[in-house]
C-alpha cells in the first residue's frame, strides 16, 4: 500500500484534529452567503400572454395577422421597442431598473395558438407588473397603426357593398313594377333584366355577408392579453433556499479542503523539524 493513500478513518482523524479549520472555512463561506443574500437586490418576475391581432379581410393566401409571430417577437426584443417602454414609464434609460428590464426580457412564441408569453423582471412586484403592462400597451399602439389602413379599406368596402345593395334592391323593385304593368314585349325585357338584377343582388349579398363575418370579433381583433398579467408571489432572485444549499455544500467542501491542507502542512513541518534540529 502506498503511504500517502487516505482512507475514511484517516479523514475522520484529520477532521477531529483539524476541526477548527473545518469550522472556520465553513463559517466564512456561510457568512459570505448570508451577506450576499442580504445585500443583493431582490427581483420579481411578471408574465404576460399576448395574442397577436389580425384583420381577416386580407386577400386570399395572405397572412391575416397584424405581423408574423417571428417579426413580433423580434420587435419586442429590439432596443427601440424597449427604450419606448422605458420612456413610457418615465424610467431613466441608464438606470438599473432599465438595465434589468432589457436583460430579463424573454419571449416564448406559441405559433399554433397565435400568442406568445412575455417575461420581464423588476426590483419590485408592482414595477414588474407595470413593465409587462407597458410592453403590451406599446405593442398594441404599434399594431393599431399597422391595422388602421386595412381596417379602413375593409369598412369602406363594406359601405360600398351596402350602397350597391340598396341601389340593386331599388332597381329590382322598379323592374318588378314594370313587369307587372307593361305590355308583353316590355314585360319580357323587364323579366330578363330582373333575372340579371337578382343574380347581381345575390352576389352582392354574398360578398356583404362574407365581409361581415370576416370583420366579426372572432376573426378580426386587435392585439390583446387573453389572461391577466401574472406576477410571481415572491422574489425569484436570489433564491434563498437554493443559495443557502449551495453555500452549505461549498462550505463543507472548502472546510474539508482546509482541514486536509492544514493536516498536510502539520505533517510536513513535523518531518522537517528533526532535520532542522540535528
């Protein structure tokens, strides 16, 4: 057996002999851990689920959403968007609160459900909620501007269909009156015109109904939150239990290292001592 091999019983004797060093190292690590926990600013987290708006009157084959999901998440993570949110809340751009908001911003897009989760952190629960809400409000403002023209065109088209439908119905009534009161030749011509007018009215009614359905709230809506903002019940950083656990494990490890190192120095000094006194 090599003389420098260490067994469990040897470790026990080392810890019994050098327990002061073990306790000292453990105490230092735990002291630093407690100090870090009490000096580090606590952080709270807020989650907002955002549904991207859409205008269903887009041409066939075109994406009816206000913006594609990837573009929305890229916009939210851009410096320009985040600076606008910070200005909206009156925070200083170079403040610690603004820096934490930028660094903690996360998005989790759900492509098939047409919404994404936005996560931000702040140094208080109220501020985390305010930052999440301001982010949603800023995105809503941008998307309202994007949707303004398509919505105006859709409503203009709806008014045009309604006007044409009123004119068509009035023309049909006149043709029906002519058919009933005119002679045979005029009635036959009016009948042909009446059939054509009926086809035109049916086409207008169908287009009007389809556009009404497309503009219904089920298919056309603005960017919104399906659920309220969720703020963490307690601080999410630093995690007290996890930090203390890591501190205890690290303290035990460093305490063991300190005890073994001290024992090795003691043994070396014991071996050198007789040579020095010879």
